[in-house]
C-alpha cells in the first residue's frame, strides 16, 4: 500500500522550462491537493480537486496549472518556470471531511530548484 | 474562512524537560485540528488529531494536545523532551466542506539541547 506517491523527488530546471509533477494515490480518496513549502512558512495551497473532474485555485495558483486525470492522479504543471517557484512541493489526499478519520495524507515531496 | 497562528517560530528546550508548542485557530465551523511533525528533508507525519470527540487528544511519541474552544487554542505538549523530537511542527485546521481544504500555521522549530 503505497499511499501517496510523488514523482520526481528532485528536479532542477532552467528559467523558462516547463515540467509536470505527478501525484498518484491508492487510498480511493476524492479530494487531492497541491501545496508548496518555503522556508519559514507553512504549506500553502496551490490548487485542489474536490473530486474527479473538478479543480479549483488555492492561495497561490499563479504560474501553475493542474489536471485531475482520474480519481487516482492529480498533476501539477509549471508552464514557464521562474526562480520564485523554487520550493518543495507536496501532494496530499483526504478521504473524509467529518468523523474520526479526517486527516490528510501527504506524499514525500518534490524538491524543485529553478536556476 | 479559517486561519492558524503558531505563536512561537522557535522553541528551545533541554532534554528531559517539558515541551509546549502553542497554536491558536480561527474557524467558521466546528474545526478538525491536527499537529504534524516534519523532520529535516522528510515528509509530514501526523502526530495527533482533534475531530470533536475528546478534548484531550493523545498522539504518538508521548505528545498530546488539548482543544479549548473558549480560548480557540490547540497547544501541543510533551512531558519530557527527547533529542529525536527536534523537528518542525505544524498546526493545521481543516474544513468540513466538500473540498476539505487545510490551512497550515507557519511552523515551530523545536530544538532539543543535550
């Protein structure tokens, strides 16, 4: 049972290059999220998907696009990378909104450097 | 709307002494609250959660937290710090809506001195 799997784990991009971060979950959760983590700050929500076929902007969506390919997969795309997008990116899922099992589950993160 | 404030960005304790990491929250709903721990260059691990059952919540590795609605607080405590507790700690509030978005505090770095 892998949980939440992110690929790649590390990536270095040149300014202006594009790339897609992949996230897959085997927990059968409806909700999926992409966060970025910068030094001295908590995780900030980039985009989220409440269910297959829907996506919405979070707190910091500029410069990113997402695709909810199916229930399992939620990808994050940087069309033209900028140094300000250097960060650690986390994918997360959540299955229940009420009750005792409402916690989110996180992938191991993707460390992205844009030079 | 919801928000989280972690009142200390850094906390330093000696090994064997108590730990207190403070968290205040704001939420329009009866919230779900969580504490996560992140060790250097690692992912996030759930320490404990409050989901409207008991107000005193016990978690892993001897940590616990008390939900106080009147004070809108969810402080994390541990009676005796261990060197392995040195890490970044995040307080998180989550919505009960369909999207279930989570809002993170800025984190508290815990240093444990020998």
